């Protein structure tokens, strides 16, 4: 299920947020979008998901446009985190899992194993508002993967996390990739992309600066330049 972006452009009024972006994201890979503030990463993800209309160009996944009928195949960790603060973790995830067609028993069993993995089994019956921002982020990550999506889109998954939680989440992402999930994620930081991705695209003010395999990019540009573009 290759994800293909063909000359994709998004304009908001006179401002061009993404400018003629063309990419092929192979399945079962981890692909990174690297760029600073306003580079166009979130806008690109929203177009991939069908949350935003594309001004020009086309995005297909396995030859078809992504729409709501495919939402059970896709997981999304949005940049603006959003959970229901008064719900318990369990009720929150059951609600989201059911929206993706899962049965309650299956959801609870998956949630148990994720909470164990994140070393917070006691959070099952805690209200979301009782958790720290970092722990809420872990719950939001679980909500994105509870239904075992084939394509997982993570918008700055490591931002705001302490180093221990960054490592926990990285390990989880690597395992999902090894189990066959295609993963697209964004970051401001070269080191995350470098550690996790085989292919990447660097965006700067909506323009694709460079795209390709990490090895090719490093060979052509040198690591120093990549860091300058990223921030
Ligand atoms: P960040 O790392 O800060 O989240 P980003 O790479 O995700 O940045 P985007 O959020 O995609 O960048 O924003 C790209 C550009 O598009 C920015 O200039 C932003 O102000 C603009 N933009 C995004 N959404 C809208 C919108 N709904 N209306 C108008 N302009 C928008």
C-alpha cells in the first residue's frame, strides 16, 4: 500500500503552505518529515488524511484517495493533542476503539498490554485529567494504534516528552514497523528522523528541500546542512 503524493499544493488564501510536493512512501517503512515551524508538515498530514482539501495535485494510497471508509486502516496522532479530560483512560480508549469497529473485550485487552508496555498499568481507571501531559501523550498514542492500523501518521510524537518516554515511544514505533505497519512521522529534530527512518523529506516554508534515502541525502548534502534546514 504505497502512499503517493503527486504535485500536492495547499494554499490558504494567498499563502502557500505546501508547494508542489511529490513523494512515494513505500509500505511497511518508516518515513520522516523534517522541518521547522510552519514548514508544512501538519498541513501535509491533514491532506493525506482527507481532513483538508488539496488545492492542487493528488494523494493516493494503494491507488485510491483516502476517505472515511478507510479510517479503520489508519491511525493518527495529531499535533494538537485532544482527549476527554473527565473520562477514564479505559472509557476514552473504549470509545475510540468502538469508533474503529472494535469490540469492547478486544479493546480492553489491547489497552492492558499497551499500559503494561508503557509501565503504567494503574492508569486504566484514572481520569485523563489526572495524568501529566507526557502520560496523556502516551494515552493519545495508544488511541492512535489500538485498532492496529496499516498506516500510522504521527505528528511530532516525541515533542514534550522526557527522554525516558521518548525511548519508550521510539521502541514502540520500531516494533510496530517491524510488525508491518507503514509509519509516517514528523519532527523538528534530525536525530529522531536519522535514528528511525530510511527515507525522509525535508520541508522548508512549504517547499520540499530534499527527499530521498537518508544515505543518499547525507552523501549529497552532508549532515551539517541538514541540521541547518531542519531548524
Ligand atoms: P509546526 O512544526 O509549527 O507545527 P508545520 O510544519 O506543521 O509547523 P503547518 O502547521 O503545516 O506547519 O503550517 C504551514 C503554514 O500554513 C504555516 O504558515 C501556517 O500558518 C499555515 N496554516 C496552516 N493551517 C492554516 C489554516 N487553517 N489557515 C491558514 N493558514 C494555515
